[in-house]
C-alpha cells in the first residue's frame, strides 16, 4: 500500500507496544485476511464447507466463520452462493463481536450502529430469525445497504430504523435484552485494508470519536433492560476510544459491570495501564478484549462486554395480531397456494402500507414516531390487482419450500446470466417461479409461454 502510516500513529504505537511495535507495524503493511461467515439460517457450516468452491480454514472463535485461503480473492463475491445469501464476507475479528454478545433466540436485540450490516446479519442468525432485531443506522445513505444485506440473509423478525441514539433511548427505555454499539471510530484497525482510513486519521479525529463514543454508550445504556447485556466495540487501537470510553462509562453508570468473556486463542486483554491511572483505578479493564493483527488471524478490534445489574421482569412489546385485510387476502392466498404451498402462510401479524404487504414482528404502535425504513418482512406488493412477491420473500425460501421453482442445478454460467437480468427459457405452468441454484433461491421469475421473465431486482443485477 503506497499510503504511508500517519507519523503520530506510529509514534504512539511504538510508545505503547515497545518491543512488540515492529511486528505490529509490519503486520499492518501485509495484506488483510479475507473472512466468510456462513448464513446458518440457510446452510449448516459443515455443509457449506463441503460444497465451498473456495478453500476455507476455521476461525477459532466462530464456528460459522472461515478464513478464505484461496488465492483468487475476488471469487467469493462473484459466486451464485453469495447472491443466494449463503454467506457474508466479513473479516474474522469482526465475527467475535456477535459471538461475545451472544444473543439468544426470542430475545429483543438492538444494533445501534448497524450499517452495512456485518454484525446485524450475524446477530440475526444467532437469534435464528426469532424475537426482534432492531437494526439502526443514523446515516440515511447507508441504510439501503444494511437493508439489502439483512434481506439477502432472509430476515423476517426485523425493524430497520434511521434514528439517533437519543431518539431511540427516549422511545425504548429498558426494553432490549442486548444492545450492540459497534461505534464509529478512527478506524486504525482498517489501515491495512483501506488507504482512505490512513489518510483520514488524525489525533483530533481520535478525540472527536471518543467524545461521540461516550455519548453513544450512555444512550445505549438506557435501552438495555435490567440484567441485559451491552457490547461496545471498535475497530481501532487507541486507548482513548477503547479502555478510556469504557472507564468513563463505568464511572458514570454504577449499575453496569464488565463481564469476563471467554478467552479464545488470539484474544488479548484490555490495557488499563494505557489510560490515566485515576481513571482506570479499581476497574477490571483487562476484561476487555483486544484483537491484534500481529497476534491473530484478523484485523484490529476492541470489544467490551457489559452487563446491567438488576432482575426486573423484561418488558414485552405488543405483538401484531392483525389478519390480512380482506380486500387483498384472496390475491396473497392465491399466490401462496399456487407457488409456495409447502410453507404455512402467517395467520396474523399482517401489515399493509400503501401497496406493500408485510409481516411485522411487533405492533406498529411500538415504532410510532420513529423514522422506520423496514417494518418487518416484506412479502410483496399489490399492483394492478395482482400480488407481486418481493425479493425479500424469495430470500426466505428454498427450492424445497415451493411448488413452483426452476432449478439451475450447478450451472454457474446460467445462474450468472440470471443474476445479470437475462430471461430463461423453460416450459411449465405460467406465473411466478422461484429460480434456484443447487436448491438455494436466487430470486423470482415469471413464466409467460416458454420464457421466464427475469424479476431479479434491477439495482442488484450483476454487471
Ligand atoms: N456494525 C456495522 C457492521 O458490522 O457492518 C459497522 C458499523 S460502523 C463501525 C459505525 C456506524 O455508525 C456507521 O455506519 C456510521 O454511519 C454510524 N454512525 C456514525 N455516527 C453515528 C452516530 N452519531 N450515532 C450512531 N451511529 C453513527
């Protein structure tokens, strides 16, 4: 990489790491690790490993995570399995965050800084698509990628929101079993992947990030229920954005403590000795986790697992009990019976907004007043007296779930042609068909005569 490391960064890391600094600085100039995390909602990790066209090595702390060791690093994002949502490309250290947050099926989980969705998709799979995952992103332009990634994974029990931490804290005080603050940071852990991170770094950006992180963590703390978990993570090395943020937080919030997380190979302890001794005194900051690029198979990361004291019963958000409105029920039912058939249609939780038809995990009253981007599982829309299934619905199905599918087998070229927007030729009943590759859904097509018209979303088409 031609972009030099910032001098002030190198000076600081030499002062902190001493004899270790040269190994660390060397590692930053090597090529980054490429990781792949399997979508366990669609395929078991061992099954994926047996069909994977790329060579994979396990990530020690994440059973569904792999290091891609193939030389051709471009291939994983250009394979039909990617379009089928079988995996997310995520570097291994980032996989440690959802592992340590450890959300359980049925829980209410908030990802406060969620775009582009690496950790949110991981939380979703760990929750087995149950309970409620609220994925929030404050920067509007980043929300659509977050949504695309969640829907590619087959998300149903989600709300995608575009709000400030302040607005959420006022709205959902004490509601969540788990909250993740994967904070915006100075990005030192990205220096080896991204030259822009090197260019944009400055000592004042570290200071500014630390102030914002303290604010985010304070707001997030209000959202966690008694006895719930709060995880704070960054992809930077600076103690000001890591141990110091956690220390200020613990001094302000006596109802939280740091949890000792499982120590996987390659996890290093937090460094209380790198922040002011008055601030660190008496706090078990070594319970934080640091992942170092020269000591592990991933990029730099910092993770602190916090737990709120108390045991008040958890809040329950009202579930949504509405049936499908009668004026469109026959359209949706006809589609379901003709095409899906083998899967039960939801009998309640229907929510219709304009022409769009959703299943919602909670009552609309629960999100009233918030800037909501996705209100659960988008099944489709009604247009010209017909039900048009959504890509999000396709991504929750597989060939075995539907009566009408068109299987491409292992024909990679045919799958790519479909993903590029080309029509297919096939005979069979007219109407909607799920296009599948080795049984995994790629999207919808609509058969008219001998042609299946391509309904793969235009904005996602491969070039
Ligand atoms: N969790 C994401 C993932 O795994 O894909 C990465 C999150 S990234 C480290 C931090 C995110 O915080 C960015 O998407 C950024 O837009 C967002 N952000 C920036 N300022 C924020 C603020 N004041 N409050 C909440 N989020 C903010």
